[in-house]
C-alpha cells in the first residue's frame, strides 16, 4: 500500500532525524557539553543560531546531540519489550489453559500502572539515575503492552489450518512458532512497535524532565524541556525547540506505525 504524502513525509522526518543523530559530531557547530559563561542566554545570532542556555552552551549543538539519547532510549525500550514480551505471549497463546491464565493475570497486574509511574517507581527504588536504569524500567513497563497485543494475534493464528497441518506433519511446537507463526505476526509486531517507539520517547523524556533519567550536562530533549534555570529567567527557547522536536518525532513514528498497521489489516 502506498504511504501517501503524509506517510512519506513521516518517513523523511525519521530519516533526517536519524541521520542527524548519526552525524552529530560533524553537524554540531559547537561543544554540546561546555559553554562560555559570558554568553549566558545569548539570543539567536550568527555565533549561536538558536541562542545559548543558562550555562552559555549552544542550544543547536545540544539539540543535535540530544537526538542520540532521545532515539537510543526508546529503541532500547522496544527491544527489551520485544525480546521478553513476544516469546512470552506466543508461549502463552500456544500452551493455553493454566499457564496462559497465570501469565495473563501477571501481565494485567503490571498493565494497570502507567509506564511512567512504573518506571519512576523502579528508578526510585534502585536509587540510581541515568539512561540505562530508565530504559530498563520503561522496558519492563512496556512488556505487558507488547505481550497483550502479540498474544491476541497469536491466539487467532493458533488454530488456523496451517498450524494444524504443521502439527500433523510432526513439527515441534518451537519450530512451528518460530518458523511459521512468528513470521505471520511480524507485520503486526513491527507496526505496534513503531507506534510504541513514540510513546517510549515521551516516557523517557518525561523521566529526564523529572530528573530520573539523563543527567546534566548530557544533552537530552526531555532534559532540555525541563531546563528550570532557563525557564526561571523567562528564557523558553531551548524548552520550546526541544518540545517541538519531540512532538514532530513522535508524530512521525505514529504515522508510520499506523500506515503499516492499515496495510497489515488490508
């Protein structure tokens, strides 16, 4: 199915942002960690295209380098959720009965809590802040979301004729699930993971905003949105720019995920 102009625009946005993150050391005009105190809150000019923050650091350079953690964090979250959630969901759907009920109730229990709340609780209990603890915490919170969607689709596949044929031919359960069922679920998994990427980006940014993920002076879009030093002085530049980038990126991934999902249904 054709992406349409909106879907194509979303793909272009994602490609541009990913390219910027990969080429950050060559694209950033200045240091993203250090600045000149004499240039605090410098307005946009030829030296600072988007201005400077409360520490005299170039906002444009921090936005460029901030794209790295803002993309790497959600990607790691989705990988954790997929690696644990998908096998758990397929095994649950295949076995059925008591194992399926136990796994389902456990996932429902975790699913009751919002991902940000669950992640904030885990990070607080671990008493360790940074990208890795935040990613692990949000990844755990996303496992039920991934598993529930995959399980529902796997239950529909479980009793289709091609599965019965494979069982009659003597294929093992593992072989059937990996070689036949999983490929048929892959489009749905990719679509939902693409949409979840946007949600994970917001959740990681929210944890950084709360001071529970990326720590200064490392750049991150969520951390820049919560730049209290600048906001207290009435300087909203970096918060606005970072917020716009978050919105654009989340919207792009959501549009792509919805297009893939529509294609899968058709």
